[in-house]
């Protein structure tokens, strides 16, 4: 249970830490950096357009938090292939949800696209962390 709490609390901290040093872990750390920039710009544009439905882009973030919490609870329970299947399925669900929200965003497609990019980058980061936890194979 301690691993679940540790990952649940650690994921946002690790994700947003990339804002301070965007190339700390090489080119892959640019993914969270770009996601954070998209979050700031998309939220600003969405607030200007008064697009209240954009709160729905918070659901993939909550789902990502739930994924890492479950992965922390099941630490080391899966092999590499099984954890990759979980990560790919999770990313496909988040991609589908994000595309649906962008499609429904009639008056605010640009903020929706930016928030979708943030959601996908956060979900990709969460998938990576959860895959490491599920296999108990840390980089």
C-alpha cells in the first residue's frame, strides 16, 4: 500500500519537475515539458473563451493517477509483455477520450487540442511509470 501512495504522490511531482530542467533525462524529458506548456496555454485560451466543458480534460489526469496507484499496489506482479499491454491499452483509451473531447469542442478547438496534448503527455508519463512499477524494473 505504501508503494501506491508513493507513486500517487510522486507522479505529479516528477512530471512537473521537468519544467525546471526540460532536458534532464535527455530528449524524452521534453514530452512532459511540452505537455506543461500546452496545459498553461490551453487553460489560458480556454478561460478567455469561457469554455467550461474543458474541465473534462482533467479526467485523463485522474485516470493516470489511478493507474499509477494500482501499479504501485501491484508492484512486480506482471512481466514485461503484460505491463506493456496495460500501458498501450491505457494510452488508447486516453487517446480516444481526448479525440472525442476535441471533436465535441465546437467553439474552442485550439484550447481543446492543447489540453488533449497535455492529457496525452501526462498519460504517457503515467504509463511509463506504471509499467516500471508493474514489472518492478526501474530505470
